[in-house]
C-alpha cells in the first residue's frame, strides 16, 4: 500500500509507465500542496483525477476561463460545470 510518505519519484516513474493509480496519487499529493502547475501537467497527461481536482478549485473560485481550459484538456466535468455556471 502506498502511503503519504511514498517516494514521489517512484510514483512518477509508475505514472510514466501508464499506472493510473500512481497518477491519481500524484494528483492527490499535488492538490494537498496546492501545486496547480503539477495538477495541470497531470491533466495534460490524461489524469482524470487531476481534472476533477482542478475543476473543483475553478468552481470554488468562479473561474470560468479556467473551467474552459480544463474542459478543452478533455475533462467533461469542467465543461458541465462551466455550462451550469453560465446558465445560473
């Protein structure tokens, strides 16, 4: 079992090999550190968890442009939230 003290480099290596669980764990760690750059990089690599976490932050901030960017990166949830906020 991977814990909070796991070696980030090991998680990164696993993620680079396509391990989605490692990628999700990296996203959770980046979110805990409020590292938006790493979350964005993970989203660009196809990490849906990073998209969810970024969407949550953008909704809380009311950042419509960020929601559009996240949606354009392939996160359907961000597109749905953007439409919801635009219709409100």
